[in-house]
């Protein structure tokens, strides 16, 4: 009886969080990103985790199908369902958090992209459908621009610019949201269950986390690639640059967390600072630059003292 109640509760909570994304603006989308967490926590908190997760996912998909329709249920299966299964499988294999985020994001994007290509018929049609969807969403914000003092011509020009940028960088934006989804749910599961139930420390030394040094070459390659006069290559380079820059932004946040921890800042204050850093473009760019230059400057003094002449560490 208790087992049936637990699986029903986790499935209902996951389905509710997923459905909130279509009902409540902004906050609903944030809640939807956390949909895998209840099923992950239920599945990993007991024997036969795969059976528990499969049961909860089936019930959640059934509930979403009954409430919102089969398309939404399929969307749940291809996004949150795939993410839940891959995260659980990799935790069982004791993978590091970096590889869990990368692999689960790749699996979720592959499943969604394949389904969307089958539905649209071709990449060109899929791009056109996405452009029309974003344009429809942007049309609802025209009244807001006029309320803040913009003329109709100015609001249309701004909307067109945002539409072009969003469409051009849509692969990177989708990948970033997917990675954020995996990271959030992995963090919630690790926090709730703890090292004892999971079996190992998923997140270790977040304030000292840093990217591999070879990633700087990928950043430089994608940065220079944005000037290639071939549209497909420029598209790939632009999206790659945004993804790599996002990784360095996370390293910048780790640097910020390191010093906030040293200053013994309250958790609430830290959370507000992180939120401002993510929402304020200038501050976000500075945090990203800190993550990039940490390779040479080593803000947290994590590297052993260099004995080579000419190293920047010798001057700081």
C-alpha cells in the first residue's frame, strides 16, 4: 500500500510540475524544469530503481495525456522522461556530475530533435516552424513595448531583432536550457537523498570547480569561426561559442561562490547575487570573462606555484 502511494505521489507531482509550464507564465516554466526530480528521488530511494522509475514515469505520462493530450505526454516522455532515465542510470554507474550533465543533455536533445525532424519532415521545415512559433510568442509582447514608451515602429524593429537572434542561436539556447534542467534535477536529487543513499558524492568541491584547459581552444575556434563567410559554418560556430561561453560562465560563478563562502555570506544573499549575475547582461559578461581568464590568473590559487619564468602566476 505504501509503495503504491509513493509511486502515485511522485508521478502526480512530476506531472503537475510539467503541466505548470503551460499554465503559469515564467514561474510555471521554472517549475516545469524540476519535473524529473520527484521521480528521481522516489526511484533512487529504494531497491530496483529502474522498475520504480519506469512505474512513476508511466503514471506521470498517463496523467499528462489524460489532462493535456497525447502530444504533451509524448513531449514529457522525450524530454523529462529521457532525462530521468539517463540521470538515474549514470548515477547508478557512479559517473561524475560533468559527464552526467553532458550525456543526459545530449540524449534528451537527440530524442527531441529526432522526433521534431520526423514531424516537420526536414531541417528547413523545422527551422521555419520554430521561427513562426517564436514570432507568434513575440507578437504578444508588442503591447508591452508600447506601454513603456516605444512607438509601433520601434517595437517592431526590436521584436524583429530579438526574433532573428533567438532563431539564429536557438540550438545553443535549447542546449543550455537542457543542461540547466539536468543540473537542477541532479542537484535536487543529490541534495534530498544525500551521499548515503546515492552511494557517492555527486557534487564535490563546487567552489573549486574549473573547466579543462583544452576548452579554451574550442572557445577560440568557435569565436573565429563566426567570421567564416559560409552561413552554415557561421551558424555552427555561433551556437558553439554560446555553449562554450556558458560553461565558462559557470566557472565564473564558481569563482564568485568561492569568495562569497570565504566572506561567510548568508545563503539568501548568495542566491540573490547569483540571480542578479544571471539576469544582468553586463555582470554576466564579467562573470564569464572571469571564468575565461581564471586559466591564467588563477583567482582561487588552485594551481601549485609555477616555477616557469613568464607565468602570470609569478606576478600575482
